C-alpha cells in the first residue's frame, strides 16, 4: 500500500468518533424513550421507535449541517474542530485559550436546534403514520399551586402542548447525560 494513500486526508475514517457517536445515540435513545413513555403515556415499543427515529433524524441533519458549514470556518478553528472530532482533544494553537465561550455557545445552539428538529420531526412522523398529535390542555391549576396563577385568569392562560414539553424534558435529560459522558471521557483520557 503506497504511503500517499495512507496520508491522503480523504482516506481517514474517524472510527473512534463513529463508535463514540453510536454510544451517545444509544444513551440518548434509551433516556428519551423513557421520558416519552412517562410523559406521553406511550408503550415501550412506540416510545423507543419515536426516540430512535427522532435522534437519528436530528443526528443525520446535524452532521449534514456541520459538514456543509465546516469549510466556511476559519482555518485555526477548523483545526480545533477536526482535532476534537478525530482525537477527542483540542490542538494546541492560538485559539486554545479562547475556546470555552465558543464551546458553550455551540452547545447551547446545538441543544435548541436539536430540540426544534425533534419537535418538527415528531409532528411530521406522527402525521406520516396517520396518528397526528393533538395538543392536550393542561389541567387548570388552583390558586394554591403557584404565585403566577394568583394574578392570571386560568381561562385565558395559554398552555404548551404535552408533546413539546415531553421532548424538551427528554432532550434536556439526554444532553445532560451526554455532557456527563463527555466529561468522564475527558477525565479518563488524562484531561482536566
């Protein structure tokens, strides 16, 4: 095998990143299926199917978006991104000390983008399957339940559909677990 083929960047297969992404997907699907089952009162199989479909949909679109935007990123930041995706750590360059705000902003952006994709994905999926989600009204709260209810008329109070709250809780739970796993990975590999 010629050395040029080994050095060619197109021949690099990020197996480590693929395996870790698969692990994170399995964790997210398991946690989100439990949350959807609990919040939406679904059975085991439907909740797993919905969670798996939504996570695979969001992951595929996320990677497509990432791969389409990556060439537009400045070279120093692109080096950091590629280093983290391929090797699990940031490269030592001028941007290393200023990466924390970028990582936090990117994490928040990915959270809300993923949440929006999952909400729309669930709406499309249920319409495609012929069982559209009907927004359910939350039970009216008595005045003893909270300060906000003392000043608002429960008749005019707007409620968020149950499936949106379920996806928000499921997304928050899975992102929290993924963050813990990323921190553990970083700690075990000699970081921090």
